[in-house]
C-alpha cells in the first residue's frame, strides 16, 4: 500500500532530532540474549543498561553528544498485564523501566525503548496492535522514555499505513518530547511508489530504510551500495528533524578491520546518519574508541544544515569512490573510499574535477589525524593514498570563494 494513499498531512511538530541522534543501542551486539542465568553480563537486563549508561556518562561519550541509551527488542514480559499494559520482564528488569529512565536521566542521558507495530515484536514479545497505540504511547511517556523505535514485524501494509501516523499523533498527545524512529519504509522496500518520503518526514524523526546491519564488512557494503544507488530518492528526504537511518555503528565488535571501521564512521557521517553505537562499551578497544570519539567527525555529522551527502565519483577501473557532504559556512566534507582488496592506492584528482567552484581556495584538514594539510586551489591536482577498504576524509573550509558558492543551492555538486 502506498504511503501516499488516503493519508492526511500529519506534521510531527515535536521539534526534536534537529541533528542526527547519537547514542548507544543494544541490538546488533547483544541481540535477544535473555539467558541471564548462563550469561548474566551480556543478557538483555536492566544491569546491562545501567552499566552502559555509566560508560556513556563517565568515559567521555556524553560530552561528545552520545546521549541516548536505547533498549531494543526482548525487554518485555511475554504477556501484557491485566490492564492490557506492556510490562518489562520482572526477572530481568526488576526495578522497572521508570527506575531505569530515572537512572539514565540522573547521568545527563536519555532513554530509548523498542516497540513493534504488530501482533508480536520481531523477537516474539507482545507487539503494539492498532488498539494499543494510544495506551502504549502513554505508558512510554509515563516511564520517562525519550525515544521510541517502532518496528514492523507481524503487521500488514494496511496496518502500517494506519499505525505509524497514529503513533506519531499519540506520542505528541502525551506532551512528552519523544523522538520517533519508525521502520515503516524498510518493510515497504524503502523506495517509491510504496514509500512517500515527503509524508514520512512529517510523521517520523528518523526511519530505517533497509536491512538490519550484521557484524560484517559485507553487510556494511550492502547498506552503502543501497543508500548511494538510491541517493536521488533518499538524499532530499533527510534534514533537521527527519533522517534516513542506515542502522547501527558496529565499530568495536568482531567483523570489521581497523580500516573498515574508519570507513563505516566516515560514510555514516557523510550520510548524516544517526550515530547509534552497538558495541560493548565496557571492553571497547582504544582504537575503536578513538574512531567513535573523533571530535571533528562528530562536528561534521552534527552539522546544523543537515544536508545528507552524495556519492559524486564512482571509478570503475580503480574502484575508488568519492563522497561529498555540503556543510554550513560553505565548508565541505570529502570522503575518498577504496573498494580495492590489494594494496594502498594513489588517487589523483582536483577540486575542479569534483565540481567545486573555480578560483576558490580551501583550507584542508585531515579528519582522522586532525592535521591541517594546507591551502588548496580548486584547479590544483592532488593525490591521496587510500588503504584497501579504507578511507581518506577531508574537512574543507573556504579561504577565498567566488561570489556565489555552490552551497547556496544546498545540493552537492554534480
């Protein structure tokens, strides 16, 4: 069913997520591990979220903007209570969600929770049927929840077309500011005509468009391929208050090399993606932490213009791709990405070839190293050395610009 059919204009009007949300989410790393007897340290329980909140608050994450602690699936009891309310599993969340939210809030953080618009959640726990939407929104608000991710397992296209806008209205009606993440487009193939992104942006703050990320480089590449193959549809849909969500950051887990970890961070940043880590912050390596806590990277991701970047070059022979994201104050982020699997590659181009304005001069800063490389004229050729499955990322500030910079068009060149 097309999202456009018979839907009134439903402005979200919550003023939230003006930049992509940042934080931590349980799913990719901890999944639906509910065996707290055999694996108490890694099961989905209040203890896991207490400990991750401590890490966000004490290890420098919160100050950088990582503020959400998001519970994913498998948190609830297997049945609603006698009043029809969702309740947390009493053994794994004995203190209740309200106490967990209070704990999180006391550390200057925010709590996210998971629901599913269907009979069951994807993990087989009670879902939110259409008749439960208002009640569940009120429950989440009463608990002090700050973000809701609403999945779409076990529901029809018709139920989704009614239920996702209805939840937006119900969340607004609670009076509590709750960021609304919906998985609607992912269940409708992510593309028009079934997905109307104009309407979606009026209903949700962020949305999952595509498949779940897995702990592998192949999964990351499949997401990158889909998002940039379809960038003409997806890129205009993103902006302050409404974001495409390519899914979690898996940096610090098991499936990515150091170079691939840097690549995921750079590509998610250029996509203006939410930065929701799913890793064990109690044991994260210094190198993974350094990537995720890169201040300049986060500054670029959180740029107030909120323009999603685009792929502007795809070299068939060399397997090098170039991505560009326009930023505020006529700055830009450039990512040079290698799909090669053999050896470091020397890639030569110029800003002119990347459609930057003539007669401009830019100060170039290496995003990962932090070092200012120097001034670069648009016409001058330069070379970057890109490691296999790696990136070079630049932040460019204009030192001298022609009268009408292309950023005025609020679109990447090319």
